[in-house]
C-alpha cells in the first residue's frame, strides 16, 4: 500500500511539473526567448526515462501547432531552430519519430524569411499581448521597433500595482511597440491611456499593434506624437495625466536632457494639489549616463525614490541585467515655490 501511494505521489508530481514545463516552453516560444534558456533538461530526462515522444508532441501542440502560432507566428528562423532542437533531442534519445514534428519543420523551411515577426506575451488571465516587432534590434535609425527588458519589468510591476492605473489618466512616454501600454489597458482598466512616441516608423508600428490587440476603437486609448523638446504645457494640461510612466528611455545623454526638461514641465504644469505619479523604469547599461540622469533630475528640483521589492515573474526575459524603477516627485523647496505661484490671490 505504501509503495502504491508513493508511486501515485510521484505520478502527480510529474504531471504538475509537466504542466509547468509546457507553460514555460509556450511562454518562451511565443516571446522568442533565447533557445538556450528553455527547459531542455526536463525534456531530456523525460525522453530518457519514458522512451516516448509524448512530451514532444505536447510541446508541439502548445507552440508551433497552437492556434496563436497560426495567427501570430514567431520568426521563421526561430521556429526552424526550435523544431530542429526538438528533433535533435528526440533522435538522441532513440525515440520513434513524430510525423507532425517533421511536417511542421517542412512547413517552416518552405516559408520565406521576413524583417518583421510577431512576439506574444502571455498574461496571467490566459490572454496574450501580441506585437509585430522588427527582427533586427536596430533598424530604420531607431531601437524603438522591438520590446526591451525594462518595458517587460514595468508591465509586471503594473500588474502587481493596478491601483496606480485603474480609473486614472495615464501618459506613457516613449511607448515603442506598445508592450507596457497594451498590458495596462488589458489588465488595469485606466480611465484613459495616452501612448506616445515621436519616430514616424515607431508611431506607425505602435498604431498597428494597438489595432492588433483590439484597442484601436476604444475611446479611452489614443496615440500621441510627442516630441519632448516641443510639447507645450498647454498640451500636457489637456492630457491631464495623473500617472506618467516610461521604460528604457535613459540611454543617451542628449535624450536625457530633453527627458528631464519634459518631466519637470509635467510636474510643474499639473494641479498644485494633485501632482501626477511619475514612474521611470530603466535598464542600467551605462552607469555614467544613468547617474547623470539622476543628477539632472536633482538639478531640476526633482527627487527620486527607488522602488524596491520583488515583482511577479509573468514574462520570460533576461533578468541578469540591472533594472531599476524610480518614482519622481518635486523637491520640497521646489514644491513650495511651485504652489505659491499656482495659488491665486483673492481680489
């Protein structure tokens, strides 16, 4: 009896692990995570212990044969390499070949390579944010046509702190292809969401992705062409954001100067009694540039508070890079000066 009970527990554990592994393969595949980071060891052990291709078949159903892949496929190259890796590991274990595996590879080999592909990021609710992105990291003179790690981190933080977005007017600076904004719109119910960018190709890709995710017809969603050096206080007051966010916008000293001036303008042209919550999420690639950003904030009368604590791991991405979230507020002296200017003296 004890041996039977132990076998049942072992079987239950394997089923739980298998379900987790399938989710891991699926989330990594659709977001085109580096192949080396996928849970191949579990697959190898399963093939070795069971001499069956059942798990490979299940992986196929959750990736290349899934309906999401038919609608929003990852790049041809990624799918080809993924299938070849499955075949290599199956053959190494001496398992019977799967016809559907080779059929899937034949279909991918026959497909033409393109400069664009889809990446899909699975949400906790079971829905997916699907984005059309460029295959190349830098193209058409911009890095804004792909999703960066800080945008994924900010989206995860938003899912954990929905109160900062629900029922609020949200302005996103440098929206890029739209991952953070679409996630917030799908999951956090903002009263209004303003995506913004200034590069023509990025804006077009952003609009395409908003439509792709069913948000184009929403009266609460809009796309702003926002040049940080030219936007007026009047326009910022019209937007009326009480939550302002940005991800991966601190990467060039020249851009940082324009960003700090804009953030100062946003904070100072708002209501004196209700200043917006401003959150900036950055991957720290160059410490000198990032430290310079913080120094310029202080020089402009803006203090920053580093937001610590873990976030829920929703999306698969490289977490080795240093990512920091900060919240901005006016320095107390600047706030008093700003408030006194805003108060009207009764006649």
